[in-house]
């Protein structure tokens, strides 16, 4: 699902809806299909994309629906989805009418039950939500919800530890807390390597100390870049 030049952390920066569209289009591309979805409404109304997706996820689900009417095809898609143990969350009329919310829910259920993805152990460990520290996970979720409630343009956090690694998200938060304190001319806006990311995270730590007056003892830019959970949570606290 990664595009050229992307890392797993870049995927985690996407909103759930955008990630779901990326996943859907990934399978359409692999199937050699010439269409892509940009929304969960009009792009799914004829159920053709659903037919291709389900066949790509399970070859036992045939593509005979392509020869049917839109209504018959949508009905078959729902029937075929049960093969993947997808619960009943949508009706044929909802697909045909382009019901955005129900289509999104239906796609999410398909993804949850049969994503059809493979990953290396390294990629899997980088992408999964860490749950070995219940208290830490609760704190991470609370801080993440707070950040997303700030209304910062082009910023939606799905995982603090991963998305703080290049420093950009944290710099935006600092600038929101104290407007104008970040000199954006000095920020690496497209940090394509470790050194540029470290330059940003070091700037974060310096701003926390000098502009916000935080006690950042034993917390450095490298710790944020490495996603050290306790230190990232300490910075947010």
C-alpha cells in the first residue's frame, strides 16, 4: 500500500477513511482494473468496484456480477461478502444510492475480516498499535484525541509515536499552543532522511525548553525520533 518513497509511518498519518481508500485502490490496481475510488458514495454505486475487490480478496468469489444489472450486482456483492464473514451492515439499496456512511462501514468490515495484505515482520511491528503498556496506551489515546481536537490544518494523528518521528506534527502542535514561536523557515518541511528528521525533533525539544518553559531533562530529539514511548508521553504531558 505504500507509494514510492513512503514509509509505514507515512501510512499511519492518513485518516482512517483515506487509509481505507488507499487499501481499496491497492487491490483494484493489483487486479488490473482501470478504475479507482475517490469516495465511498458515487464511485461505488454500480457495485463494479466491490465486485473486483471481493474477487481479489478471495478467488472463490467470481466476477460474474459484472454481467448483471446494478441492482443484481449489488445484491450479489452483499451475498458474496458473507463468504468473508462480513456482518450485515448494508443493503443493496444503500450501495445503489451511494450512502457514504454505510459504504464506509461496509468497506471497513471487509478490511477487518479479510484485508488481503502481507507484510514483513519489520513492517508489521512498525504498523501495529502497541498494546504492551495498558496505561501508556490509554495516555497515548487521550493525547491523540486532544491533538485532533485542536483543529490544526492538515494534521490528523493516528499514532503519536510514529507520527512524531519527523518532528513536523509536534512543531505544528507547539505553534498552536504558542502561535508564532516556530520559525518555519528553519524547519525541514520535507524531511526525507534521518538527519533532517532529527533536526526537526531537536528544534521541538529546544522550543519546549525555551519557548514553553518545559522541564525536558533526559529528553532529546533523538528520543522523539526513535519513538521512545515514555519520553514522547512525557513531552505531551
